[in-house]
C-alpha cells in the first residue's frame, strides 16, 4: 500500500513540474517576455497551488477522509473538459496589446490550465491524509510519502530540459501530459478504493482521537511553520539569481539550486534521513560564515578563486540552510489529523518567500541590487533551534551582548578595511585576512548563541556593502535584473564607462578619446572594424536614398553612431532601465550624438512590437538580444524570421548578434535561413591584443539576405562573385540541426561551444 500511494504522489508531482515550463513555452511567443506577464504567471501558479492545499484541508476537515475521497473523485473528472492544454493564438491577443495585461493573463490561464493544475496540486496533502486512515502499520506517520512527491518533482525538473523539450514539440507534450493525467486519476481512484477497503477497529481509533485531543495547534506554531518555509523559499530564489547573474550566466544553471531545494525535502521527510538534523545544524553556520567571508572578499574585487569554488560555496550554504529549515519543519510536524493544515501553512510560507523575491524585492531594493539574498542569509541563521543539543537553556535567552558584540565586530571589519586602503594593500591574502578573516573568526565564537550569530552575520554583510573600491556611477534594479554603470581606469590612462547587466557587458564608451567629429566611437561588439561596424558603414553607404534601420536591443545605443544624416533609426528595448540610462548623456552619448537625430526607442517585447510595424519598413534589421544566458527563444524561430523578413524592404538585410559564452546559435540560424529560403553568412571576429586594450571585444554575427547581390560590398568588395571575398563565411545547417519554431526549441542542444 505505501508503494501505491508513493507512486501516485510521484506521478502528481511529476505532472506539476512538467506543466509549468510547458505552459511557459506556449505563452512566450504570444505575450513576449515582459515582467508584468511573467509575474502574473508566477502569481497564478503559486495561488493555484495554495488553493489546492486549502481545498485539501477544508474538504478533509468538513467531510472526513472517506466522504472527501468521493467528492475528490468527481473533481478529478472536471479537467477532462479542458484537456489537452491548448493556448490558441487568439486567446491572449487582447492581453498582449493591453497596457496592463495582468488581469487578462490570469483569466486566460484560469480557463486553460487552471483546473488541471489545481486538481493535481491537491494530491500531496490529500493522499497523505488518506493513507493515515488506512490502518497500515506506517499510517500513524504518513509524512514519509512527501519524499516520494519531491522525488517526482526533482526528476521532472531534470527531465523537461534534458528529455522532453529536446524531443517533443509542444502539441505532443500537451498530449502526453493529458495521458499522464489520465494515469494519475486512475491511480488516485485506486488509492480511494484502498481507503474504503480498510476498516479500522474501534480499539485502533480511540488512541488516535486521544492523541489529537492532546495536540493543540497554536498561532505561534503556525507562524513558525510559515517562517521555516519562507526562508528557504526566499533563499532559493536569491541564490539562483546571484549565481546566474553575478557568478556566471550559464543557461539552465537555475536547475541546480532548485534540485537541491527539493532534495532537502526528500532527506528530512525520509524514514531514515541521509543527513541527521543535528549534523545539519552544526554544519550550517560554518557554511554560512564561509559564504559571508567569500562575499566580503568579492566586494573588494578579490578574484583569486575559480568559478567552481565560488559556486560550490554558495550551493553548500544554501543546501545546508534549506536542510535545517525543512528539518525543523519535519521535526515539528503535527499528528496526521492536522496534516493538511500543516502543509497549508508550509505552502503559505513558500508562496510568501517567492513573492517577496520576485515581486517585492525589485521594488524595495531598486537602488541596492540583490539585497534580498543577504537578508535571506541573515534569516537563515535563525532557522536553527534557539537551544542546540548540548547547550545550556540560557543560550536561548537574549541579552545586551547579543547586539553589542556583533555590532562591534562589524565596526572592526569596516575599520580594518579602511586601514588596509590607507596602507595601500592590494586585494589578496594579507588584506582579506586583516579586514575579514579576523572578524569572521570572532563571529564564529557566537555560533552557539543563535541570535548573536545572526546579528554578527548581518554586521559582516553590512560591512561588505561599504565598497570603497567601487567606481559605480549608478545602479538600477527592476524585474529584468540589476543594471549598473561603472568606470574603469587602465594603467596607461585609458578610461572607459561600461553598462553592465548582472555580469554581462552590454556596451562601453571611451571617455578620453573622440573621433574627428567630436563623437565617441562604438566599442565592444560594435567596433568599426568588427562585423556589424563594417556592415553598417559599407552596406548602408551603398544603399540608395535614406535608410530606415531597426535594432532589437538598445544597450548603450552604440549602433546609433552609424546613422547618417536623414536616416531613420528605431530601437526596440524591453527594459525601461536600459532606455533611461542609454538616453542620459551623463552616462552615454551615443544617442545624443546621433547624426540622424535622437533615435526613436520603442519599449516592449520586440516580437510583439514589430508586428505593429508596417510591412517593408526597414532596410536593415539588427537583432541584438542573444548575448546573455536567458536568450529570448521566441525571437529566433521560424515565425520570428518570417516576421523580420516581412518588415524588410526589397533587398534588405537582417543581422543577428550571437556572441555568447555558452550557447552556439550559428547552426540554428543556418537552419532558419535554409527553411526561409535565405542565404546566411557568419563572421566571428576575435580582436587583437591591442584592440582589446582599446575596448574591442570578440563578437560573432550572422547576416541573412534573399540573394547574394543583396549582401553588396559587405561580402563582395569587388562585386558579386569576384575575389577577394570578405570574412563573411557562407553557413549551412548540420544534418541533425532541428528547426526552432513557436512549437519547438531545444536550449540544451545548443549549450556549449564547439568551434
């Protein structure tokens, strides 16, 4: 019987973690990537999950397990009316065009996926509660079944990008999900039959009721459950955001912390935990202190550790903290009679943690960056019980020294940091040992007093925010991430101003040099000697009349340098913070120095905004949105290329910027060009050492046109078919390259550079 219930819980969790990315892919080409839309989706799924847990609790409380099972069997049939999940092209048309699409998105999601998601989300608390009334020898403590549920979630999390997405288009995914739901519903029916088939003798019922009568749930206990679920949830998102932006924007890296998060549930609710709770409580503060030491060193530009060491330290600290928080939940779990309420309050904590990071933090911390991460680290220190095994009860009581001593340590860290600056010590072991090593050792002595240790960690993190080495001019954070403008000074006196999103460079301007016209020349990927620079200067020069150019992705506005008097340039930018910074001449001058006048900047998702443009609008269309880890897949599909082509004039040109540290998009574009009947040429341009010093970076571009003569002097300097040929190489797709469409894409297939 435990196997039956475990497999059913496994199946339900697997379905839940499959439907969310599937629906996300369905929505992307219809709604674009604006934060209002994706925040609405996140709120919807979390609210639906919470509603499922609330339904499970209320149904069981009012009807009892057996009668509730009959009602639930009827509810299981309701999603048949909306399966398979299909989101038509017209379903979200009004939402995409709306200035505030949130309500429309929520309504459409409710109508399409809401009912199946809600029904499946009820399974974890319901089935565990049913099992508690089966009379099985393990029924007195059914929480071990929750491990099976989280195992299903973890395997689904891995299976979608590795197995499902690379092999199945969306319509087939939806079909298989429907059959999976049918299997799941049948298994729930068998579980209900097992519940009804088992009749408990009166002698077995009495002790249970007596035990429940002695266990009263207080509001303070419920609040503690919420807190113990809130902190790991917030820490999960904080850690994921930090490692995928500040460490390395590697695609699919977010899977690792989420898998660890689910693994902690598997461990703590197992009958025999792999890691004891006492051991986790001892390791966690050490891992947190090591992470804080790392953050302190990073704050002073110390770069002596390899990436994998930094990543490992963050993941270990997160894993141990989640293990402690969820371990405390497992240790404080109530009798099975209160199981559904227990999971309801756990769900409330998890939802609040997610909403705090995703919705509230970008607003509250819009000038301070990823502040929610260190806040969650401090709160993680409070997850341990106040009285640890082997400590005296007095260690749980607060006193004035629990505040005075940590504050003194923080002041010491700031003072030693300033002192090392005065002594002109370079970042390294001596400086970091003096400024941070000693304060961290002092905080370690607080480890047995939980409040004092937490305040000590907070003091050290506050000290790390006082970064006197930073040449940052401004910082702005919104739902797209953290954008900053910094200045760098080379030893030869060269000065640059850079626009950085996370840790990705999105353009820079040299401050100590201008061209003969007094304008700042474009650098990085847009250098005059690079692929897009030569394309703009040579191709536009030979274009008859005044040119109209569209560019997807604004950055610093470097491309505006190539505009000629009388040309019309339009930039499409999804991030308002980028637009504000690029348009401000205090930071970057490319837009204000544009010879064609200040270009028009259209805010919003480019796929949707370009649909509003007239056919045949542009001579040149530049697509520059694929440099980070989270590439907008809907901008590089068959449908997207067809849209771009329709917006080009006869003989027009498309240029795709595909420089990426981790993704090789060249075969995808070659396949798209072949499918559209276009010619595609690629130029990968590594700079010389001298060019690198002067601000040029390696770039890779692909251009597409209908005919060879449309490439013009960019490819054929002496005329079409005549030598010499430029560095633009004709590219063809590989035999095994799949065509990306709105119905299919495979990010894992392009992960890793092979050239």
